[in-house]
C-alpha cells in the first residue's frame, strides 16, 4: 500500500474507533485516542518553579508558564443520583477547555462511593453515587451502600487506567492535569450511614476501621490506615510518573486536624518520586478552616488559598519557602454565582495583576439549581447533557488572561500597584522591552506612571466583556499619563514597545 493510501486508511480506522468509543462511553478498555484539537503542542517537560520569578512555574525553557482553567467534580469519577452514575463525556470536556484557551484542570477524587448533603437544591438535596473507586469490591458481605465490601489489598485497575488515559488526553491537548491524591472535604461534609466509605470497618474485608467521620485523615502519627493510603498514593505515582503534564494536589478543604496527614502525603510523594524518572510539583488546597498560613508554611510547591485576592508573594516557613499561588474559586469565591459578570471578571483579572494564577470551580454538567448556580440542560440523575452557557463569561475571561500571559515576558513582570491609580498593574521595567498590563475594575479615566520609561509605547485596549481589542494612539514615556477607555465597564490596557508584545525569554 503506498503512503497516501496508508495514511487515508489510518485516518478512517481512527475515526471509526473514535465513533465507537463516543457511542459507548462506558467501554473503559478502549485504546487511547487523542480527540482534542489544540494550538498547543503536547507537553514534554514537567513544570518546576521559576528561579527568576517564584510566582510562576517554568517548563525548563526559562519561559514562565501561566496556569488557568476550569475544573469540575465529576471529570474523573462518574456521578449520578438514584444509584445511577452517568458517564462523563471527557472528549467534550477537553474540547471545552481548548475552546476557551485553558491549559490547566484538576481531576477530582471523591472518597465516598455515595454521599449526602451537597446543596444542589434548597431543600432535600439528593444523594449522589460515585464510580469507579480505587479498590476492588470482592466481598464477602455487603458494605453500607448495599454493594460488596472492598478488599483494600486489591486495586481496581480500571480506576488507574482511566486516570492515565485522561491525563494523556489532556497532554495531547497541551493541558496540565492536577491529580488529586484525596479530597478530604467529602469526609468532613458529606458522610452518612450508607456512604460505603472503604476505610470504615463494615465496608472492607481487611479489618480496617476509621472509627467514623474524619478519623482516617485526622491522625497525628501513622496508624493501621496509613499503610493502605500510602500504597494507594504509590500506585497513583506509578501510574502517572512518566506523564510530564502532571501536578499533584494532596487534598482540598480537608478537616482541621489533618495537618500531619497532609504533610505526610507531601513528604511521601516527594520521596517516592525522587527515585523515579520525573518529579512533579506538589500542591495543597487550604483546609476547611480557611487558614492560609497552614499551606504557606507547608512543604508544598503550589497552593490554592482561601483569600479572595492573593497577595503579591506567597512565602512561608516551609521548603520551598515561596509557593506558586493558584487561586481557586472553589475555596476563595464561594457564592460567585450571585455576583455580576463584571464582578466575576474582577476576581480573575485582579489576581492576575497580583502575580497569581486562577482556577474556576466550574459546575459544568452537575445540575445545581439552588440559587441558580448551574442550570445545565436536560438533567438525568442530576447530570446535564451539556454545560450552562451562563458561565462562558468566566471561561473566556481565563482564556483572555492566558493570551496576554503568553504574549508577555511574564517571568520579568511583577505587580506594581503604585504605577497605576487603579491599583492593579503587572509591569516589566526592562528598558528594551517595557510592558504594562493595567486592569481598571470599574473602567473610567485612570493614571499610569510611565516616568521610568523612555521612548514610545504601543497602546492596546481590551474589552473584558467581549474580548475585543482596539489599538490606541502610541504614547511617549517619561511622565504620568491619563488614559480613557474607549468603552464602558471594566477595561484592560496593555502597553508595550510594539503592538505584538515582547517575546518571552
């Protein structure tokens, strides 16, 4: 067969296989096929903290990598009410991330096979059921959720195969994957008598008993559960270590009192990966007590804090001392669905000018009618057929910010609130390639101090509500200037030596 004919046959075969996989989403044994289209190339090098600017990671080239994107609860495990978990269309999810120019998502881990109390409705919220779980359900005997008990010595390989496949799909699309080791929050907020939690004595065949509620994460020293948790974490690392787009995250909103457990997981992950080909950044979401000092003083590489607007640096007593701050609306902006689109945009743009990155807790296809948080269409067993378009404002906002981050020499830029009357400016004072990105949360006239800049600068306005860009007349540095946006509402002003922006070094 000649080369063109062979290539045509290969494409047709791939399309047939892909069509079958989409039509049969529950077929976990299907071969890995990339279904995403992205402007980004697959990721080849794990991230590490930039030595030039600890606010950001770098991919090894010296270029600062700005991370941002949506994440959603059921993008790894399937959720559904009425003991009917609904298959998640991961290919469509990756396409959504690519469409909105996102390059980071979190793959959630929900410890409870069934959970109660997620306030999706104002009253009588339904129970949700979750699959798959990391361990095999072999019995003998039944767990509290009515299914066979777990054997904690036997891993469910389908769970790990699915995780690896989804990380690989994200990599093919140029997207970094934050892989949770555990959540912790589900044990604190959503346990009930029929949750089937594997570490409760009645739910496993190994004689392991957490004593109820949060005891499996609030120990202060190793106990009988620790060895099983450690074995699971090592299995996760074995599964994903060779994937360069991975970032670990040990937990999020875990119970107060879980400090030892989280520190142990960070140490275990770092030491176990040290003997493997790749090492990946380790993250830590704020505990449920919202005390950011805990994660600032930890040994994590990156953090997801409780502060709505993060400070311009995130340093503490741990190692490393300074963390990459990825502010996640899940912890810092609860209730954002009650705010205006402009107020939502303020959160993302202001954090950007503070030198931080952002994630959006995107309800995506989980039907959440309480306070109209997420009215996704055609919900079946609590899961909609597609995302609620009302959140496109936020999804596009993150993509617009990333576009600027990629254009700029981000590693050379620092928050300089004093150089703009808006108080929100990210600036590089490089004499050859000066750059100013100024955000005006309420629009209107504002002042920018260009007294330290020589020569002319190109002017670009961006309307955050629409993404439309408009060129303004060039300005000369050397003084303080007043700028007037050419549109109403919040505004972005970008000043650079040339209209296309400086290339990153």
